């Protein structure tokens, strides 16, 4: 975004994450309030001067409510946003990355859109991070946690998010829009929508079962099956379906 050229990565992440917890407030609105309330540069130090009253009054002024009493953003959300802007971020119970000195045999990489812990609960265009797994039919290991918050500052947010997971073969999301899905597919990534979400390892365990049995043609192609095997898998699927 051209209006925030000097933001450090840490400051940008704090602001992007803070905007997530403010219902009805987007990133540009938060940036506007911060620019009006903080003289000079927005950085890690200046963000620690922001108060709940600053945000309350700032959003109230934007809504035509000078005292901020009638704005739609509740006090708990404002407090949480200030905590994030100050850099008081929790570890969010994030899972531990497994060092991978030796790649798994016959493995694929899978990205999971996540907003908390080790859960599949994120939309492609707004998730906080992607959990990246390397897996085969026998093993699953987390090899990366990639923050997606900086995408909010990109002119092409969907493109930025796609580039984050370009080395993956499969993407699990709660939802993804048509244009975004097209970009993901063009990058050679197969998107799978699972509206109800779930725990990432449970979702991937089901994929393992498919990998070990008769994978559908798209998965057989990723796994490097011969064309004749892909046809056989497809026929097996048709017989099961009938």
C-alpha cells in the first residue's frame, strides 16, 4: 500500500492483526485513525502510545460521534486492539515446527489456512497464517508457519497470499472466492474448501487415508502416478460411487 511505505515489518503485523479484532473496521480505517492520533512515524515505539480512548474517539469522529460513545466497536475489542498494537501478542498455542533434514518419500506439501492454534479455521483472503505440512501416507510433519498479515499491505492481496504457499500442492481453506481460487489453481495448487473447518491433523489424517487407498486423479497426478494408474483410480472411484 502506497500510503504506508515506511512501516517496519513488526509494526505492519501489529496493525494488520489489530484490525482483525475490530468488527466493522478495515485496515485503512485503522491506519487513518493511527495517522491522526500519532504525530510522526508509525513504528513499534509510537504504537505503544495508543490508548483505548484514542481509538474510541478516532472511530467515533469518523462516524460523526465526537465522543465515541455510539460507535459499533465494543470496549473489549478496543482493549484487545490496543494490546496488540503495544506488541503484547500471545503465542496463540501455535504448534511446534518439526525440523526436516531429510524429506519424506512420496510426500506432498499442504497449506492450511488458520487463525488460531493448529486449526483449519481460516478464509483464504483473511486468515492470519498458513500452516505448511509435509506429508505422505504414513507421516505428517509441520514444516512452516507463514504469517499472511503482510498481504493486507499489498496491492494484490490474493497474489501475495498465493506466493506465500507457491511451493505447496494442496490448500485447505474454510472458504475462498472465485478470483482468488483461480490464482491458486494457476500456481499449481489444488484448493479444497472445508466449510466446517476442523483440527488440521484430523483433516490431514483423512487425506492420508485417501493417499494410501485409491487417490482421485488430481491427487494421483500430484503423487506422480502413471497415466494408466490415474485411469484405474478414476474407475475405482466410479465403482465405489455406483
